[in-house]
C-alpha cells in the first residue's frame, strides 16, 4: 500500500459537488477580485474565530508582515518569536526591518513561556506566537507577559485554524491573528490565500488599505501598500470548506487519537498536548533519535513522511547575517534533528492508518 504524507485530492473529493458548484457560480458571476464572496467569507471566518473583523489577504506571509507594518513595528524594534518555526514567521518580522529574537520551544513545540522574559529588552515591541503543528500555545501566560511589559501580540495561526485555549480560539488573544489558507493547511483553498482577524476596527481598516496598494478610495493612495487581495474564487471555495470545519477538525482528532493509542514503540516519542490547550493536528509529529533509519524503513514500505522543519530559521542561509551557529538554540536544533510528520489528512482510511501504525510498531 502506498501512503503519501498528505492527500489534497481526498480533501477535494469529500465535498466535490459543493466545490464544483461554487467554482462555476464564481466563474459565471463576472466579478473576480474583492466582491461578495470575499465579503461573505470575511464575515463567516470572523464569526468562526469569534473576532469582530476579518480581512482576506493573498497569503499567510502577507498576513504576517502586514500585521507588523500596520502595528508600526520596523527597524530598530525587536520581536520575540519561537526558534522552531516555519521560516515565514521570521520573514514576517524581517521584511519590516525589525529584528527577530528567538525563544526556545517547550515540550509541546510551542514558545516556552518560561524562556520569554529573559529575552525582553527596551527594544522589544511584540511577541509573535506560532501555534505550531495545530497545537495552541500557553496563551494565559503569554498574554500576561505582554500586558506586564506592554508588548503587542501577534499570533501565527497558519497551522491552528480552530485550535482553542479553554474554548477561546487561537488568533483572538492578541492584536492580530494571522492565517494562511495554503492548500495543505487545515482550512486550505485551491491556491494561495490568507487573512487576519482582529477586534480593533482601526487595524481592520488599515489592513484593508494596505492590501489594496494603500488606497481606501480608488486611485487615492495614502501609504505604500501591497497587492494582497484574497480572490473571489478562493473565498468562495474556502466558504464551502469553512462550512464543514467542525467535521473536518473532528476527523483529525479521531485520526490523532488512533495514532496515539496505536503506536507503541520505545524508539518513537509521541506528541503531547498541553492541558487546556486544544490541538487540531495540522501535523502528527513524532520524534525518533534514529530518524534517518526510520525514514528509510518507512520508504521501503512506501510510506511517505515529511520533516517540519529540517533547518531552523537561525541556521538557514537566508539568515546567516544574524550571526547564529549550531548550538545557539539546542532544543530547537534537537527537534529539527529528530521530528518527523507521519501521514495525516482528511479522508485517510482506517486501513491506511493501520498500515502506518503496524509499520511504526514493527520498526
Ligand atoms: C504556511 C505557513 C505560513 C505562511 O503561509 P503562506 O500562505 O504559505 O504564505 C506562515 N507561518 C506558518 C507557521 C506556516 O505554516
């Protein structure tokens, strides 16, 4: 049996008729950018997250860098971010000329709340939390730290659509929640897409201006903005998927529970979930000290896996100018050397999952 790490085709097939109907409707509407589908999606996604406002954008990276731009964070400012994240989180900071200050992760792959305060200086302006792998971070502690030190709080929710802390959704704890709708995300489109959510009407209207060349009124440009508009086709298709988010997330919980109950191998460490923090299982990430052996073993059985992520941002060539080296963030580096995401997707069959479990247990 051949098992791929992800199957976007399955996610399409579950609601194929609805997607096709909506695609035709948008194509035939004669209106393709910033129209009624985007308006409706923004209202529905704001309601889903429990935010007052949502602004649809071109992708998740734009959501991040525009968030810091709108908050006025740039050159000379420092932003704390966990060291074990996807590099886009860091680019969202550095595109604005601000400096990323890395914080080591905890046992749940999120920013370690105990390691934050020692990194705060008089230049620190904000914290960017990343709810990595679908796991909500310790927002109770982090929001208290932000309040105490008067810091802005931005959340990278590209992997955490629907994940909650004590019933409150990630993306709603700080000033701005940033989302990506890249096809492989929990709420994924059929191309690029993104959004921010906020309770602040000023941030929402600034974001609307920035996404459209810095203009509020046609051909009157107030600031140098971006072209980062969610398009009508994506918005329409995302509305279809959003209407099924509850069952899609429930299915991921079920898949994760089966892995957690079924994988029994002392060579493999299973993911843990922090008490009170929900996980929507964007990835099911195991750790193994003999990772390459395990990857090769699974490959022989036609089971595909992915490493999220093999090179942490501080060791990436793109950030060599920051001057970090191997050893700068040992926990992050250890995770980068041992993590492995096993196949996990909506529409995964029981048989497929059992095949993966049996292979992992036989390793
Ligand atoms: C996917 C992702 C992004 C970037 O989103 P894009 O839509 O691909 O630009 C940012 N942060 C994290 C944690 C992500 O997983």
